[in-house]
C-alpha cells in the first residue's frame, strides 16, 4: 500500500478499522498513540496504524496522510460505531467549510463522497516540505495545524449548524495561545518572530487575525470542550515554546497554568510540558531539520542561501528590472543607512513584488506565505548591486552573467 498512489484509502481503511474495533481504542489512548508519531508537531516519524511495520519505506508526508486519515476516521467511528457513511460525512464537512474562500478543493469544488475524493482532499490539505520555495514558506508549521480539521470534524458530527463559526473561534483562540506562549521566552530571538509569522501564515479559517487578549484568562475556551481539543492546545503551546533547552520557570508556569485552565489532570499537563523535548531528542536522526538547536533558524538559514542563489542566477534580469525602478534603487540604498518610513517600506514592497511578477524564477515570493521571506530579497540586493547603492544608478554593461530563467 502506497499513500502516494491512487486507491490507498481503500487498502488502508480495513487496517485502521480493525485496529480501532479489535483493540477498543478510546480517545485517550488514540491521542497518546498519535502524539508518539509526531503528527501533532508536524513531523510524522511513524504511523499510528503500522508503527515500525511499514509495508514500504514511506516518506514523512505519506505517514502524515495516514495519521491524518486515521484521526478523521476515528472521530467518525467514535460517534457512530460504524464505518458506513464516513465518506458522505467527511465530504459534506469539507464542502461546508467554504472551499472557495479557503481553497481546500483546488480544481474540484464539488467532490463526490468517495475514497478517491477524500484522497484528493487530503493531498490538498497536506503541504509538504519538499521543494520548499515552490510550495509554501510556512510548511514547518502548517502540518502541525492539520489536527484543527479533526477537531472541527468532531464538532461537525455533533452540531453541523455552526461549523464555520466554531472553526474560526477555535483557530483564533489557539493562535492567541501560541502568541502568549512565545512571549514567555526569557531569551527572545529574531527567529521567534519568524516562527510567529510562520504560524500566522498557516491560518486556515481566519483572515487578518490580531492578538487581542493579554492573559490566558481573557481567552474563550468554551470551544475546547473535548479531550482532543484540550490536549492538542496544550501540546501546540509546548511546541511553540520549545527551543532545545530546558524550560525556564516562566515557561513552565505558563504551561501548567494553561493546563489547569483547560481542566486537564496533572499527569497530562506534566506529559505535555516535557514530551515535545523528549520527542525531538529521540528523533533527531530521523528528521533532518531537527538536527539543529533551532529548526526555524535552520529553515531560515537554508532558505536564505536558496534565495541568494536564485538572485545570482537571475542577476541580469534583476538589473534590467531595477534599472526601470530608480525610485526603488534609491530607497533600497537609503535603507542601508537609515530606517525607512512606513510609506517608504510599503513602496519598496510593492515595487519588489512587481519585479518578482516579471521574473518567473522569483514568482515564488508571490505564493501564499512568500511575503514572510521577502526581506531576504532586500537583504541580498545590496550585495548584488553595490554601485546602485553608491550612485543610485545601475550600469547594465558591467554585467556579463547569463540569465538563467
């Protein structure tokens, strides 16, 4: 069975169905099993259904597909104690989430209630870390937010009337918790800001979400009324705080306070507080970007190098475009010696995006989340065009490089 091939759900469904029925899995046990796979952290190192007995050597994305399906299937089975009708319900669920606004279905806005349609939905929902610049810059975090779909599906099965309102509130509250978790760090880095942006770019149900609450007590947690929702919120907060060091006192107290507000038992709070650290330590050898003290820092540095290569390869075309944007060149030059005003920064961003549209290889910055790393483009242009910043002009004749579009 290959999760990358058509028909994988039909082959896999009997396996997870047998596991749930024969072992009489309950919510607590299933959550513990999924937690150990890394799915909640966005990096599935194994699967709940197969463990170490994988029929093939699956990729991390293929394992994520299986874990995602298992979670969706489990909440349906828990509600109805049967597999009949699952595809009707899951298709209705995703259709109800306003696919046009959120682009869940890509080219198939009216999917049929079949396993084949669900395979396409899952493929659309899972954003991979492969070919990062051609995909979405928020990939490190996006898969960590997949479980929101499971929570919303769980709610949909009980109360389909207010699904969108529930999804919006759930995500908004969770994002505010992540904001607060990041603020607990005694030593804050530039990369924490990037991490926050990556979380924000992974939002699915909200637009232009703002941080409003200042304390956990101000947040509405009435939607976090299931075991899955409560434990997931706490585990994601722990993921946001993690930075490959021991928890300091402020972080520890924050997570304990949050667990208490969610009315979780102490042993669950203790587990969530430390498990993300243990998981990452145990699985460094299996996940490349976890081999670094700060995976977001590694992601940023790797992407920075890739952007630099793209700029150098398209140097001639960039020079031509910049030659026609004298105002942009002047502003970029001034940005190296002073802080630009808000209006000037807006002009720089607008003109750079216009240039990116005209250079196919730089169209990556136009993709969802691409704006997060737009400052990298600004960072490398001074190195590319030193004369432009000294003289506010560009000498195209000085460049002999070939354009490699």
